[in-house]
């Protein structure tokens, strides 16, 4: 497998990320840096070439995922999702993490081989490839196909989300808490399942959270994880619950709350004008930059 190549303008971002997840740094000739963590060594050369060596495959997947986010060519580990096909597994996904208004929703689906065939027949796929209307129509079908005890949705409304974010200090930590909680619940009901598939966010944080709860299972984390049917089914449930709650918030407060985070400042100002600054945390994720724009420092 060829080494990833990182654009020169992202070197500092990559170093900051590695420092954040616990790497220490050494100076080496002809290298920007050598970064070392238990089980993994990462070398960045001035050409942008990144050499990764070590036995911690979970950490390697996380580092490669972040390299991919930074635009590095050749960052992905190939074939990870192929290895889970045909195996009973728990798929988890979330919705709302990039949306200023509304909850963060995490969903889990337990997928056995026979359940996977039902999902395929329904046309289940990544919710980002479906219209909002179709997501709403498909969610009850996914629940029926998964069966009682085969799915769970955790909705973290803004007041709870803001409290968790303040306590944990990072959205990835909140995500790990939510995903690990659902995986733990699924394992309690299906102890023979030893595999979970998640998309994108920090798998290392998730594994740490699971181990703190006494759970030690195989976690496959891959960019584009919704290509796996278990994660795709979970993405439909999470997105449907997010959209349902966002609409309900609009009815409760007599206004439309836009999705996303790029065109929300006007709605936030309108809400604060009518309900007061102290109420913004009832409907919004306060750590987004929009909050400072609306309320000031």
C-alpha cells in the first residue's frame, strides 16, 4: 500500500491533531517530524509523504481517517468494510452533529445476515443519499425489519447536549459516549455479537469508552462507513429522529429552524430577540461559532 501524501498547507493541522491524541514528537533529518505513540509511529517528510508503522490498527485507522479529512491522497485503509460482510454486527451512526439547531441523535441497528437481506429488499442506503421525505418513510420500515430489540435511537436534545459538551469538552467525546451507550445496550441483549461498525468519528475514543464499561469488542471504523448496511440502516433512523425533532421544535416555538450551520445566524438572532439569550441553549448547540456571533464574547 502506497504512503499517503499530505498537502504542505496542512502540515500544522496534522501535527496539532497528533498532539491532541497523545503523540510525542522527535526531530529527524529530512523529516518535518517523527511522531510516536504507544503502538504507532508516524513520520512526515517535507515532500508530504506520511509513513505509518506499528501494530495499533485502531489508532492507524483513526490517523488515516484524519489524513483523509485533510486532503491527503492514499490515506484510506482498503477493504475494512469487506471484512464485516456476512457477520452479525452492530451498526451505529449519528445525525445533527453538524447542525447548529436541534438535537444530536445516535442510532444503532443489530444486523444479522437474514436481517441484511430484508434491508437490501427495502432499498436501505446512506440517509445522505435519500430525501428527507424518503428518510421519514423508510425509518419505520427499518425498525420493522430489525425487529424488537434490534434497534435503538438516542436523542440528545440541546440542553443535555450542551451540558455533556461542557463536561466532556469535545464533540467527539459526546459522540463516543452516545455510540458506546447504544453498543453496550445492544451487547447486553445480544452477548454473542462481537463486532460493531461505525463511521468516521474517533474510534479510539469509542474503544476507550467501551473498555471503561467492561466491553472489549472489535470495532471497525471507516470513512464512508454508511456503505455498510448496518451503518446505513442506523443512519436512516438517526436522520429521521433528528428531522422529526427539528420540526417539533419549530412548532413549539413558532418558527422554522434551518438545518446545517452555514445559514443559521438570522434564525438564531430572531430566536434570541423573541425568547432571550438565556433560552438559546434550549434549541442550539452553543459551542458552534454562531453563538459568539449572536451573543458576543
